[in-house]
C-alpha cells in the first residue's frame, strides 16, 4: 500500500493544515492509500494515523526522515505532500509513478523542491544516514541536500508535465489553470486567503 505522508513540526502550521490536506487528498484520488502524519504535536489533528516524527531534526530538515526509513513507513511506498499545498484536481498520477524517486525541480533555482515527492522504500537511505547537523550550515534546506545526493532524480515536471504548479512562479492569482496541485512555498499561505479560488479549494 502507498502511504500519503505529511510532516507537522513546530508551530508554523496549525492542525487545520493537516486536516484539510487529508480531506483534499481523499477528494481528488481513487487510489488505495493510507494518510499518515508525522508530528510533534497531536492537538487538533483529525488524522487517524499520526505518529512521532522519529527524528531529532527540526523544520523542513525533518523531511529527511522519509529516507530513514521511518518504522511506520516500513515496506510502504511514500507519496509525500507539503502542508502548504492546495489540491484542485485528480492526483492519481502520484500513485501511478512506480520508479525509485521523483521530486520537483525548484521553481526558481537550479535545485530540487521537496514539496511533492514519491519514494520507493529502500531508496536514498544514505540521504538520512550520512546527514548530521553540521550540514545545516552548508545547505539552505533539505531539498538542496537531496539535490547534492541525487541531482539526477526523476522530476515531476518531466514525469507529469503541467500537473504541479507554483502559486507565485506560475502567476495563479486568478485561478489554478489546469494544475492538480499548487505549491504555496514562501508567502502567501493558504490560510491567509479570505476569498477567491484558494479559499474555495482549501477546505
């Protein structure tokens, strides 16, 4: 079975981000999956499968635990989605990807963007295994470290062109166009919208 995984650590995102992501995934796929949240705070979560993160790493660095692998994800194929992602159309393509590893090409820089990933268990254990906190001083974030280890990874923009967009880079203020998932990296975040298509989709 595939595990759709999100990670909530610290207080940057409230529990509504987990709850709404779970609802959006359910609404927009026919795939067989379980939804898993790795977290350091269960308060307000509606998710039935919520577990400790299993790592000492904080913030976005905690995403590296997906390559550990985390005990609750053992022998599972992972589809990882950032909390600040809004889903507007069918996402079955995420589950149809069967190769080892797929990640986004960064929307601005010549690197990766780890907002949406598909990971076959057993892949990339050296991503987590050789990482230590000193790396945080050398790399700006988890996605740059992943890029350092696997610059030739499959890229969603090539595997499923036109399916994953950026609210800012793709100028989606007036609508999501034909994208299925919209990444809200940086600001604004979905909860700040009081009207318009983002508010209607993020439910």
